[in-house]
C-alpha cells in the first residue's frame, strides 16, 4: 500500500512529460528550421527529465524508500509545470 503514491506520481510524470512534448511538437507546425532544431532539443530535454525522475523513483522504490520515491517521481512534473508557466507568461 505504501508504493501506491510513488507509482501514481510516476504515472503523472509520464503523462505530464508526454503532454509537454506534444505541446512542443504543436509549436513546430509553422516554425523555421532553426526553431524546429531548438524544439527538438527541448523535447529531448523534457523527455530525459521525465525519464530520469521515473527511473530514480523506481530505484528508491526498490530500495524501500517510498517517500523519496514519490518525491523523485513528482519532481519532474513540478519542473515541467514551472517551465510551462514561464513559457506561457512570456
């Protein structure tokens, strides 16, 4: 029962990462080649951020540290949310 929260955090991180990548793809519809290259770098960085959070969460979960697993799995979602907020405010 303790592992439910980290698993839910991992699922939320996966969905938020996928949403951010799809939004980056949508921004590239009428972009120049230089902007598309930049968007590809952003998509790669966001994907690696989400993947790293999930992997670290799994490592902590296997080690029996459920609290740290939930924090590590949820951290990329917070970072992606902040990046999205800053992007839309500009």
